[in-house]
C-alpha cells in the first residue's frame, strides 16, 4: 500500500489532477523556454529539461477519461 504524500499537513491524494490540456500547454511553454534559453545558458537549459521530464512523467501517471 502506498503512503500518501503529505506537504505541510495537506494530503496531496485528496487534490484534483489538473486537466491534461493544461499540462500539455505547460509542456509546450517549457519547450519554448528550452529553445530560447538553450542558445545562451546551458545550466538553465538542463534544469528546464529536468522539469519537462518530471512533468511529462506526471502525464503518464494521470488516469485517462473514459
């Protein structure tokens, strides 16, 4: 059995997941930032890539609407 994630006394399991369309919009924004920042700042680009990977992993964990 998985333990619920608790942040500052709040159980994350009780929160609604954001709509998939919002997450895909965020991924698109991160892709844009990666393209713009990648030309002059490697460190920031690596953090943006990590954020994108994390967010994309979250999309895979979302339940699909039936």
